[in-house]
């Protein structure tokens, strides 16, 4: 069973990678209202590397 709450304190890129590889999601909504530019850029880079 996939436990989303286990991701709460992990870096945003780790959360996204784990969710992506679980193949249990269609969309990713970021709920961190204080996400830094660096976090968003890292997430953007990861997503672009997965979508070809």
C-alpha cells in the first residue's frame, strides 16, 4: 500500500520521483505554498526528463 503521508518531510523532488515511479498518479499538485525557486526548478527539470 502506498502511504502518501510518509513523503511529508522529504524534498519535493524525492516526493515527485517516488510518486512518478509508483504509476499511481495522473497529476501532481504542489501544496507547499513556500516552495523555493530552486525546488520548483528541480521539479521542472525532473518532469521534463520523464516526459518525452
